[in-house]
């Protein structure tokens, strides 16, 4: 038995050292493999970032084109006029209507009313019909 004890005391440290070397080599291999994966992931992220920037640029260009096309299709706002000018227009229209009604009461024909006021015949007929309906 002394020989077996001697063998175990001699081989046990060598066996442990061998196991330690294999464990260290395994850990180094795992570290190397993870570093390689990390570089691959970083490369994929960089490519994705470039694609995202390119897509963002295309989207901005498309939005500019859409805005330009909607701006050109949108009717331009008319110049605003003062309230007094609008009131004057309303007063003129009311005066024309009063003139039409007055001429009609006097028995003048519709054609004569249109000629006197410088209005289209159809407009005079329409206005007289509308006001005749209001009166009834």
C-alpha cells in the first residue's frame, strides 16, 4: 500500500493541474467565442443603425414632397377685407334687392329690371322668386 499511496500523492497533483489547465483553456475558449459573437452583434447593430438613418432620410424627403403637394393643392386664402367693406357689400346687395322688389311692385317686366340693375336675368328671376316665397 505504500506504493499506491505514493502513486496517488504523485499523480493527484498532476491530475489536478491537468484539470485546472483544461478548465482554464475551456474558459479562454468561451471568452474568445463570446468576444466573436459580440463583434458580430455590434456589426449587425451598426448596419441596422445605417439602415435606420437611411429610412429616416427617405421618410423626411417623402414628408417634404407630401407637404409641397398638399400646399400647392390647398386653395390660397383670400385677402381679408375690413368689416366695413363687407358691411358695404351687404348694404349694396340689400339695396339692389329693394330696387328689384320696388320695380316689380311698379309692374316693370323682369327683363327691364335686369337691364336697369345690370344683373343677369336668371339672377333677377331667382331673387324675385326667393323674396316672393318669403312674403307668403
